[in-house]
């Protein structure tokens, strides 16, 4: 079973030697079945100021632009 965004965040390990390694840890979870959860986790980290997560989030949006657009259109407004 794929991890949720919250589970991904709980599993993070922080290192003084690699303070910007959080995005890599989240991206390890990425596959075709859970990309939205990975996006959620990256977005939460980016909004908390993790620059590597913001860069990874933007890259994933570009890589999955059509999927991301469809996901955004499905949001209730």
C-alpha cells in the first residue's frame, strides 16, 4: 500500500550534513499510483520553507502537467 503524504512526512529523517535532503526522501515514494500524495507532501514542505521541496514540486508539476491540471480541475470550488 502506498504511503499517504502524512506518512511520508512522519518518516523524514533530518541531517545537519544534508539539510536539503527532504525532497529526495519524499520522491523515493513516487510511482504512478501515488503521485498526488507525493505532490501533497512536497507542497506541505515547500510551504514550510524547504527550498528543495519547492523545486521538486515545481519539477513534478511540469513533468505531470496534464495530470496536475486534471487534478486541479477536479477540486470542488
